[in-house]
C-alpha cells in the first residue's frame, strides 16, 4: 500500500512539472532595448539568369517592409523595447540578399498551382554599448507557400507579406529566446 502511495505522489509531481519545455530570455537583464537599423537591399536587379536559377525576384522597397516587420515583431514580442541608436542596448543590422520563388505543386495539365516564396537576409546583432558582435547569421530565411488558383489563392503581395512576417518572427526568436 505504501509503494502505491509513493507511486501516486511521484506521478502527481511529474504531472505538475510539465513537459520540461520553457522559454527564457537569452540576453542579460541589462540588455532590454534594441535599435533595428534599416535593412539594406543587396539584390542586384541586373543579375543574369543561369541554368541553376531561371529568374530573379527583385522588389524595390522590400527592405523597408522587412525593417518595419522586424520592428513590429519586437514590439509585439515585448521582450525588448525599441530605442534610438544612442539609447539602445542592442543594435541589429541586416541586408536583404536573396528572394526566390519556386513552384511547389502542379495540376494535371502541368500548370503551377502553388509556389514557395523565400526571403534571405544576412543579420548581425551587436552589443550597442561595447560594439561587440553578439551573433551573426548568413542566409537567415523566412518563407511563405501560397496557392495561385482555387479558393485559397493569394496574391504575390500577400505571400510576400507573409514571408516577411515569418522572417521577422524568426529574427525575434533568434534574438530573445533560449530553448
């Protein structure tokens, strides 16, 4: 009987502790604010196509949409305050380096029904007080898949906004979360 009681108590304690996953701030407590510099567009619109890449996706102003998306994602997350360059504890710099669109599915006639849109950036996070590079990511990606036919179809602009949102959320997670 005593072993059954011990087993039940142990089972209750295990159940109360949960699955073991938790998120915590990756950054020290004094790192409470960030400045997101404007992303630079490093995509060459005159780049030639090749046998490895049939087309290039260039949208003027996409870097502005990315900058705004990253700032909005930090505001929504609430772990870091957005500050001016002089007052921020952290400084994020980024470059838009590639946007690609590739077909995902075709119908029976061989027409494309679904695309994947991928946005890649190079990002650096600095301690703005010391100038120390805290981390750097090359080819960091956000993506979106979208239908071009049917009742769930989306425009390319909607897919681009979704990919920017995905990229922005991933950048915030990379900055503030430690699993």
